[in-house]
C-alpha cells in the first residue's frame, strides 16, 4: 500500500516538474510594441501588477528592449520597490550608457528611496558622460543638499544660473537654499566617564563655533575637563580646507596650560575621494606633554547606499616598541547626513582617543589593552536649525599603572548644535 502511494506521489511530482520546466521555457510570441502599449495603459490605470507581468513576459524574448525595461523599473519605483527598480536601471545603464532619460530616472529612483549618497554618485557618473548638462547638475545639487552639503549645492545651482540666468527651477532651488542655508553653527558637547573602580567620574565639555566658507570649514573649540579632582581648559582650532575636486585636508592645533591636556597639540591629514564611493586619508597627530608623542593615522571609508563604513588605525612609535590601535565606524543615514544611527568598535589604546591618565610618555602605552563599543543616534529638527545627538559607550581598559588588571568605563555623551546665517 505504501509502495503504491509512493509511486503515485513520485508520478505526480514528476509531471509537475516537467510542466514547470516547460512553463519556464515558454517565451513571449506577440508583438512587443502592441503589448508594451497595453502594459502602459494598464500601468496608468492603476493596474500595475498586470502591467508588470506583461512587461516581464515581453523581456523573456526581448531582454534588450530598453524602453520596456526602463518602464518596468519606473513602475517598481512608483510602487516603492526601489531595489527592484535599481536592478533594472543598472541593467539598461550598463547596456546603453548614453541614454540620458535612463540616467535621470535612475537618479530620481535613488532620491525617492532616500538614498542621497547613491543619487549623488550616479549624478557624478552621468556628468562624466554628459558634461555640464543642467539637468544632471540640478539632480547633483539636490543630492548635495540631502547629504548636508548646502554650499556645494549652491555652487552647483549657481553654475546653471551662470549660463541660464532665467532658469526658473534653478532660481527656485537657490531661493530655497538661501532660506535654509546656515553657514554658522554653535555647538555644545557634554560627556561623563563613570569608572567601575579606582577613579571618580570624569567630566568633559566642549563649546564650539563652526563657520562654513567656500574654501572649507573653520571650527574653534573651548574644551573644559574635570578629572582627578582638577579642572583644566584647552583652546583648539580645526580647519578643513578644500584643495581640489575630490580632495581636502584636516588641520588642527590646540593650546593648554594644564596636565589634563597636552601643552600643545597639532596634526594634519589629507583626504582623497576614490572610485566606487571610497575615500582614503593619511595623516598624523602630535601631542606635547613633558615629551612629544607622534601618532600616525589614516582611514579608508566607503559609502554604500545610505550606509557609511570606515576603518581608522593609530600607530604610535615608542622607545620600547610601537603601540597600535584601531576603530571601525558604521553609520546608517536616514533623510540626510545629520540624521543617522552610528556605532564605533575600537580595539587597542591610543593617546589620541584615550587621553585618560596619559602624561606624554609613549613607553607607558605600549601593549596597553583596551576594547570599546559606542552607539549613538543623531537627528535634527524639521527646519534643520537644531541638531541633537546622544551616545552611550562601554570600554574595557587595562589600568595604566597596574597592567594586567582592568576596569570598566561607561560613557554618556550629549550634543546640541544650533545653526544660523
């Protein structure tokens, strides 16, 4: 009995398998233009599922009928299925890279999906094929605004207006930018470290002022620390000058007259954009306490969709060897570069990022063990005038003067920025 049932089931499954294979092998046999017109009418009459079935069926026989594939991608975008749309647009852009309308549709799909970094990258690629095309410059400016680069967006829009001063879209965009563009920022950072043993809580405060210019950002900071039952202050300046397209620098200098900070700190780093949404940098930091400690660092970062990943090592030479550490950063952006979730994972000890109980003697930090995890969330008000952030971190660190023993450090950091013209 069981044997007969098994034979029948095997027979039924075999027939189903054959029918499935035959169905897969059946190709479209109609008039593609007529069917395309039918699919368009279905799509415009809110029958997109039927339209998509028809379009996919046509593509089984005419895979390089790009207008059909582009329209299929567009219907996916209308439905909010941006990933499917992205795949179809990628196909037609690869096969027919000089089709302007496909580039425009692909960029808009990324903007609708709230993937401004991808939209920006696609806009830059399109401008290599269509140099100085105002439509692509406009799309690039839109993406730059969404990635929190309003000055770059303004420069892009002004390049359109230089050639066509009466362009209504560009004029409206510029007016909107001027209403929201705020070149000045005052920020406050408050943080506390709580130790599982040995030390009392340590407090850190920073008041900063940032000025955005067409040459880059200028940041001045007033740092106040309370550690070891002592108070100390530091004045610090950061510059981010633009050097060339896709290249900028970081310059830093700070002064203090307390053991809680280095008497003098300075540093420099060069950043360069690379293909495939990559960015690399190389630089150094110097901290002058009783002696001067030099730290060599760099980074490699990658934008993928609305995510950003980067790795930064720190190399600190000393008389007894070299201390090395590193941090891995992940960010998931939402509407723009000011709204994101972030996480940092760090391994190893560096005086650049672990200034606790560091007196400037590099020999003290060789082989010092430390691991940390920081998570944070950053967001803005609707009008982008205010920005807030909150971070929580946990560090498991070897005690500097008692190596081999560890304590836990719990950190809470709050930030607030207010922007104005």
